[in-house]
C-alpha cells in the first residue's frame, strides 16, 4: 500500500454522519432525562402549579 492510499484511508469521512447522529441522539436523551428529573421535583411542580393557577384564577 503506497503512502497516498494510506493517507486517503485515514482521511475518509465515511461513517461520520452516523456517528454524529448517534452522539446527538444520546445528548438529546440525556437532556430529556434531566428535564424529567427537574420537572419531578416538588419545587418546580409547585412553581408550575402556581403559574397555572394565577393564569386561570
């Protein structure tokens, strides 16, 4: 294998899009988990309930 073939194989971007999609999916799942944990807390639940009550009351 000549030098050019090795360099071209090293610089090949094939499969990069799949890796990027996988990383974004994992990050989105982690962010969703964080949001669920925040919303489940009593402080946030009470704050949201207060906002809803003041909007309708």
